C-alpha cells in the first residue's frame, strides 16, 4: 500500500477522531486542514454529549447518537492511554429545563423520544431540580435529567486527538489547503495541494462547512455553514453549576472544571461569517440570566463563533462515494459533531477495512447527481 494510506481532509473533531481510530488500527494517516486545528465547528462547540430528541424524526440518527454516547468512555480512555494525558469529562448528566406550563407538552415529547431511544431519563419537579442544581432560578417548573449524558471540552479533545495521531505515527498538517481531488475513472487517486499531487489509497473528506467546495460536482447533498456563537463567562468564586443545562428558549449553559461557563449557541444562516457580535451576546446572556440569575455576577472573558456544517435533510453524510469507492465522506454533523465523533470514527474505519458495519447508515450515504448511492450491508 502507499506510504500515505489514508488522507483526511479536515482537522475538526470528526476528521481527527477518524484519523485517531485509523491510526490505532495501524493505518498510516495524514490529516490536512486549510486553517488551524478545530477552527470550524469545533472552535465554538459547547461539548455536551447527549442525543437530541429526534428518535421519531430519524431512527438511524437516534441510534447513531445513542451508540456514540455508549462508546464515549472507551473513546476517552483510548485517547488518554495513547497521549498519557487526562481530558475533562463531566459524568453528571444533562438537564433539560422548562420555565412555563406551555412547555410541558414539549418536555413530554422529549421524554417519550429519549425513552424510546433506550435512554434512562428521570423527570424532576421544580424542587427536585433545584436540589441538584441550587443555582437555577425558582422559575424552573420541571426538568428532565439524562443521567447517562456527559460533557467534554471539544477544544481540548481536538488538541489531544492531533497529539494521539502523531504519537501513532500519523501526520497532522495545518494551514494546508486541499485545492482539488485527483479523480480517475472509478477511484480517487489522492489530492492536489497547490501543484503537488499527493497520492493515497483512500481519501476521507471531513471538511465541515467547506465540504461542498470539493464535492459539489460529485455529490448531490450540499453542505452549508450555520454560524453558532458562544459567550464565555468566569465564575467569581468556586464554580457551583454541576452539569450542562439546556432550555427551549434558545440557550444552553455548560460549566467547565476551571470555573468557566459557556453560554450558547445560535443558529445563523448567514454564510461564512464567523465573527461574534455584541447583539447576540446580549441576547444569549439575557436568556441565561433568566435560568441562572447569579450569572450576572460572572466576568465576561470572551466570545467566539464557529461554523457548523448543515446538510440537506438535516442528516450527516457518512459513507463512500457511489462512483469513486475509495473516496469517503464524513460531514454534515451540524450540532452533533461532538456527540457523533466516536461512532463516526468507528464507522469510517469499518468501511475502509471492509468490515461489517456497527450500525445501519443507509440514510447518510453520499448520493451523486444521478441519484446513485452505494448499498452497504
């Protein structure tokens, strides 16, 4: 096989997790990114690992999320063993809260959806919610606790994954723009970086919001950026929020062990603008203060924005191209990139090794402009 057995385009959490899983299996990988590590969606990702309540909307996506959550601890352990480093993981679950009686029907739907997906969900009263999260407003009337959910630091994981790939003999190259794919009759021979051709046995496109710049002529599903903004606060004293808190009013609040609190995030369909704005920060904080009033006393230490890859039908694109069979796509994870990274890495490894897949992914397979797709077992 070629010295560069697999080329991975994109060094966000998805691309680097794929590279790490392949490298752990003894496969030579080279990961390229047009910018710096995790400068796309991963840059502003909050980091809660909880399957969204969409079991009825798409069963395959729901199963993907649940399976990825189940293997997350093993994924973290493997990374820690290879890098000899410890990564932040909050094992205390994920809390979904409501502020009004009108939201009870939404909460009931979420409960049924999550339970149908096989998750353990605990319904809590207002008093029970405040008992486990004393900082929450007394306006909270009910909540759901997903006990199996965790939260991580995606920016920390991106750095760790790059380190793990290098320790396993792979390469991670930043600020290297892939200008084009080398496409032949029925395969992809490699990529062009400037005028230089770099050949490989497989090419994995995990370029996030920039995927369509390489695939628009060969894949029907298009990927576009959805901007997400986050405000970063710092607790003035010992941090007391125990777990991520999510609402239906467009704000999520996630604590870090270092006392930081992330408040996010938006969904802005405005192209490739990734600049944080003051108006959005005010909107996010106003909503957050309603949930946790004491946040008003925290210091603002920064804000950031990332571009999350959104594909048609709101589903990720995972699998080989129907014509260029050694060209594999793994993108379009939108808001679930952190959650779905481990299972995506496993699936891409199984595809490259021609093994039976862990899960059915028919709904995610790339489709060409002739509506053709690969049939996977």
